[in-house]
C-alpha cells in the first residue's frame, strides 16, 4: 500500500504541494500518495488524529494551523521549538513529531538556487511574525555578520530577538523608519504583498548587488520585488522557498532529499 501524506490547511485548494511531492516521488522512486486536506477551523486536532487513524505517515501544515500543530505535537524539533510553529508533522511510533522546514527552505533557495552565501553578510529581515520566526534560526546558523529585524511594532521585534539569547551579538531590532545603511540580503517576511502593499522601508536598505527575496509568490513580481529592482537589487520570489521547504519535509519522511532544480524550473516556466 502506498504511504499516505497530505497538506492540511483552510483554504487549501490553491496548494501546489501535491504537484511538488508527486514530482519528488517520481524522481526518487518512492511509492506515496499526497493529497490536500481541508480542515475545519475549529477541528485541526480532530483532523490530525483522524489522519493518524487512517494510517497516514505525515502531513504538511499551512495557514492557519501552524501554531496549533506546534501545540499538538508530542515532540518538537529544535528549529520548530525556536519558530514556535510547525509546518511538518511526522507520525511514527505513537508520536506526533513537529518540525519546521520553512527557514531551511528559505536558506536553501538563497544559497543553492540564488547562489548567495549568507556567511558574514548583513541581512535585513522585514517582519517579526510567524514567517520571520521560522526563518531566524536557519539564517543565524549560516554565520551572518548581523541580522536586523525590522517591524512596524518594535516591541514585537524585541520579543523575537529575545528568544535567541545565544545569538544576541548578531541580532539588532528597529522600526521600519529607523533603518540605516545598506544590506546584502533583504527578506520580506511581512504579509504586505498579499495586499499589494509595501513595507515602509527606505530604498537605501538595498546595498550594492543586494538580493531582495519576498516570501510571497504569484504570477507577477510583487510590489516589494518591483521596488527592490528599481533601486538596484536582484529580486526573487518565494516559489523557490516553497519547493525547498517541501524537499526538506520529504527528507524527514522518506530519508532522501530530492533534487529541486528541474522541478523549480518547470514551475517557473508554467
């Protein structure tokens, strides 16, 4: 019988995850089925327990259930604990293991696909919500010179930085309007692009040859990407991050990390 996996969310019909994991399964020769699962907003726990009862081996978790997934897990991987959120569940030996592959996917896309090393770089992380929290530890593990967390509400950014005391010397926080100097990498982890809006940051944040990455993606470049390009940066959307975080989840479930280059190229072409 094929191993069964799914992605849980609400809404979920738009998810590209079944297409991505079907491609990974074909590439690696793994026999699995991957589906979309629409969970009622008030029944995430019951949905997960139902999947376990049906013999599912794991699941991805997307909006709005990542915090609930962290609370439900019987054990959290260190990066999920640091993020305070879970996007990947592993069902094995009576446990519900929660992990977070979002930040690892972001780093993989920047380093492998965009060809940008993060070591000794100055990084600007826009936003201090769940997306930023999931990205912070994997970014820190790359050995940057500094990461500045900029957020509309300064106290939220301060709370996020305070959760990483071992890295305090490399972390700084400020409001959007307090940003000074240029950065090598600028990551938009806010939800502004969903509303075709732009975080109120000065154009000077883009240093010479900077990479500007928006975690959102769509048929056209986001407002943030257009803004970055107009001011000399190289822009990238979140599609590569989506594919890379899926590859990390596949590795957790199946013990092999699929190659992502061909799939990412075909998705971009489509």
